[in-house]
């Protein structure tokens, strides 16, 4: 879950409790994309992707909430991300 305060929260679906939270640089207005992965594949890093209101795109480790990378979607200083990114065949579209 993302919110106006810029925090992203991961909730455990079985227990309903907080697993981790991550402070983004700005408000999260779009949805959060969860990368599909094979749970038995130990080499795979389950990931979540999202953008913030400051135009930054993030990839987090879905299990831990640790940042894998972040980047600006556009060099324009007024760029914002209000929509949900789309992950298709290994490419993220923002």
C-alpha cells in the first residue's frame, strides 16, 4: 500500500500485520506492481515497482522492503507519476 505520506507498507496476507515499510521521497498516487516469481527459485528476487509524485521510480525487494534501485522517470523537474507502472516481459513501462 502506498499513501500521501510517501510510505509504502507491505501487509502479511495471512496475519494481517505489517511486514515492512519503506519511505519514498514523495506521495504515492499510483498502484504498486508486484513482479511474478517462482517461490521455489532461490535466484529470483521478488520485486515491487512504483512511482512517486516527484517523478521517481523505485524497485524494492518484496520480501524485505529494501531498495534495489531508484531512478528519475524524466529529467523534467516537474515530472510526476500518478499512474501505475506496467511490467511486461521483463520491461517496466512508466
